[in-house]
């Protein structure tokens, strides 16, 4: 009987989905599900939801719930992390302060000034969790779903020896979208995808072994398809390869779509996908949920139990490693050790990985197309610098990492970026214990 521990289990959507997926494998159906969260109210409801899943599926599993992390981790075979550090009332400043300076952000949980400050708050907690895993369950696998994926993954792997992988659903969800456009069943689609999280590209995308890119280029002439993902489709038409994650997300990661109001209006406003790119999209969702989450939690206890397995990777990974051993290849986020030749060693990359009874076997993909590597390289180095800053408490390196962000540098001067970063540090000071809160970003040389 395996024990799977969920840290941040109060994230109901993820926990409910992933537990259902795990128990749907007969070899994992008798698992112990250990739920841990610091919010007792959320924890109590989620435990009841999981009990309903176990009852509905007639699974020989059991569920435990605790606010004590050591208790939850002790004896765990795998740990799944879905945390948010600080909550919406601090996260909002990651979005609102850059907007005051002219940096218009859609989501802000991955990279750029908002993603970096989210990382600064979250890295100490993630590293503590990883060190507790080393202490209480040193052989456990650590599967992280928390953003910003690249920076958290690098921080954990730089500071601990846990068996770690970062997981995101952007690769398989984008592949499903492209297959839908083609009219192709997913079991006839194969692909190779690599890069960094949310900026990975399909170097190959095939339907029944044939290159599907020519047909996808033809489909860009269909307004219904083009308008579903305006930013990503523009990137595809000009960069020749399709990128993972939504148009709204990707509009933040480069200097092409959000640096002027007319470009935001043209590319980030009228699309029909789930996230065309409106300002503060996820922040507004979070703010709405602040008013409704208690009612939604209560309602979850009355909703029908759906036992359909999702396409999230975690359960198939766990089944491959400690279940029936069925091999499973997925895209995961790990430290680059020569897996992508033209991205920096030591940066966090998203590559194919084989899961088996051996554990994780990363698959070397060689080089990305060089022009794509230029874009990914910029972010990989910015994020590595931000991780170094977080681990050493160096405000100056935080500022310098944000200076190199493509969107920020397209909109602001160096002096303006410095003022923005100082303001972000001031508003975050209670959440950044590793930094000297009495100082601003120090200037070298002559100040403007």
C-alpha cells in the first residue's frame, strides 16, 4: 500500500482530480491519501470530498488529513505539491504595481516581474518542504504543480537531493488542441516538445507518422481557428513552430504583443480561447473566488462524483514507478544536464522524461531551433539569476533579472525598473525574510 501526500491539499480542483486519477489505477487503488494544508476549513471539506470519491469508486483506499507537515510526510512514497504563498491580497501587487509603471500583465505566475516576486515568496517555502522530504521520507518522489515552475524547480534541485520533477499540463493540452484543429484522434498524434515551462516548442508534430505542420499552417487561414489563439498563432506563423501554454500567458513572455495599447487591443483582447490576454485575468479570477470559495467548497460536497481519469501526468507517473510498471513518457521540468544543448546547463528545462520502475530517465533532445533558443535562453538566464538572488538575499540581482525580461525592458528604462522593483520589495517585505528589508536596490555608479 503506497502513501501519497498532498501538500496544499486545500487546492480542491487539483486535489480532487489527482486523487481520482491515482485511485483509478487498480495497482494504486489501496493507497493512503494524506492531505496537508494550513487552512483547517479547506482541509476538512477536501477530506470529505476525497471520502466521497473513495466511496463512489469502492476503492480500498483510506484518507488522512492534518495541518502538521511532518506527520503528513512521514512514510510517504510520493509528495504532490500545489501551494500558494501569500494569497491574493499580496499577489495582486505583483500585477498592479507593474501596471502603474506601464507593464501590462495577464497572468503573472510564471516569469517577468510578477513571476519573479511570486518566486521570491515561494522559494523559501518550497525549499523547506523539500528539506522535510529529505528528513521524513527521503526515498519519496516529489511532484510539484506549483508556479512559477522553472524557478521553483531550479531552487529545489539546487538546494536538495530529492527525486524531483515539476509538472504542468500545457504540453498535453496544447497537443490536444492542435489535434482537435486537425480533426485527428490523439492516439494518432506523436510529437517531440522541449524548451522551458510555458515556452516549450514542438520540434515535431505528426499525425500517423506524417508531418502535421503543413496542414496546421493551412488552418491558420480559417478565422475561427486563428482567432482561438491569436498570439500563439502569430508566433507559429512567424517562428515556424508551435508553442505551449495560452495566448495570454505567451503575450507576457516576449516584447511583441503587450508593449503598446494598440498591440494589446489587436492581439490580446478579442481572441476566443480560454485566455486571450486581458489585463489581470487570473488576479480577477482570484478576487472573485475570495468572495465565493466557501460557497463553492460547500457545493462540492453535493456535486456528482466524476471518476473519469484526466490527462494530468501525476497518476501515470506514479503507476509506472510504484504501480503496475506500465512505462510512461511525459514532459517534465528538471535541471538541464546536457538534455538541451543550446540552453544553459543548470537552468530548468521542460523535456520528455520516461517514468518506469527505475524512476525518472530524462531524454536528451539535442538542440532547439536556434531562434527559439534565443528567446528561451533569455528567460532561462533571468530565472537562474532570480533563483540565485532568492537563495542569497541579493536585491541587486533581483533587479538585474527583471531588467532583462523582454516585456519589461521593451516598456521601461533602467531607472524606471529600479523604482518599480523597490516598490515591489516594499510591499512584499513581510513575505521575504531572506532579504534586508531596510535597504532598497543599491545603485552602482552614477544614479539617474
